[in-house]
C-alpha cells in the first residue's frame, strides 16, 4: 500500500484498561475511502481499537497515524476537528430529548447555525426518523434509534467514520439500508472502519477485512477473498472462537499477515 493511500495506521499500539493490556503491539493500515471490517470473537479488542482511535483510551505505546500525522493521545475535540466521528456499540442517545435535540447536540462542535443548516440534509437520508423529529428519542424503534445515531455522526461530515456493530437489533432490510448508506459515503471518500458481527452481509459490502484475536492481528485481506474462503464458516460463523484454539493458521486461510 502506498503511503498516500493510507488513512489510518496503527503502529505497534499497546492499549488497555488499568493493568489489563488488551491491544498487544497491534499494527494495521486502513486505506483511504475504504470500508474496512474489524472482525473477531467477543472480547478480542475490536471496540477497544475504535475507542483508542477516538481518544477514549490513551495508548501506552505505539503510534496511531491519521493521514501520516500521529494522533495517539489527542483529545476527542481535536479528533472531531480532524474529521473523525464515532458511533459506539449499543444505545447512545439522550432518550428524554427529542430527535431534533439529539441532532443539535451532535453538532455542538459546529455551532448552531451550521448544525441547523445541516440537520435537514441528514434527515433526508432517514425519512422515518424525520417524521418523528419532535418525538422523544426513546420512543423511536431500535432501528430508528441507530439511524439517528448514524445521522448524528454524519452531521459532522466526517472524513473517517468509526462505527461499532451498527446492525445490532436491526431487521435485515434496515441493515441493508444502513450498509448501502455506508457504501455511498465511502464512494464519496469517507473512510469507514466498522465492527460487525453480521459477517457475511458485511463482507459483501466491505473492501477489506481485519481480524483480531486477543488484541492481535490474525488476518488482513480483501473482503471478497475472505468471503470466498471455505474456512469462513469455521472462523467467524456458527462456532465462532474455539476457546483455547490458536489463531487461525495463515496456511489454512491464505491470510496476508500485515
Ligand atoms: N472499561 C473497561 N475496563 C476493563 N476492561 C475492559 C473495559 N472495556 C473492555 N474491557 C475488556 O477488554 C477486552 C476487550 O473488550 P472489547 O470491548 O474491545 O471487545 P470486543 O472485541 O469489542 O468484544 P464484543 O464483540 O463482545 O463487543 C474484554 O476482555 C473486556 O472485558
Ligand atoms: Mg465490542
């Protein structure tokens, strides 16, 4: 990969919580304008990668490069200003505020004038959410709430979108809508790093796939190649991680170790 093509680079990153190191000398690269999937079993460190990238965790060692600039340890305010937006795992709305007020809060770093000008653009992407604009966010369906969260991140017109398990609780059709939207954003130049358990559907829409086990990279290859890999079921579907098993051998999957 040419340096110019790289948007995000983890270079030997060590990060964790108190005494527990979760990411162990993790290195990987994400291409500009790509959709890169972050895969791996529960507890592998996927959300920790996104949290570290978004400044919620300070790496103990290593570098995190955004377009070649080291952003490890930068504040969230600085990272938002650099165009990184984060949609965390789970529910992250202010349930007692209206849909519109949630969007206003999402634009707090933009100033109200810009935010109010952009809210209609975002709502246009999610017609059902727009209809409920004045309702309390907690009264939206689960899928509508996730759409609102994605919309709130898009208000920032991010250059990099970090999105953690967007499909949880969504029906297959809504998942497809969210995925189509992400593809459209990537086609417009947004770099997307996404954690997703809906592996097969996600691989169909992604460009690249990275897999972690115990905070270490075990696989980095093109999504289409992984989708065609006969071992995919064993690796990521059905059985998932086999406790005590070693990382999938490169020979079994033809993985490109980064
Ligand atoms: N705030 C925290 N304090 C201590 N340990 C944590 C904290 N958050 C996560 N961990 C631990 O770090 C490890 C990695 O967690 P992480 O949330 O990154 O996993 P994940 O790959 O996103 O898993 P999942 O698929 O279940 O969402 C887990 O063992 C988890 O228990
Ligand atoms: Mg997670």
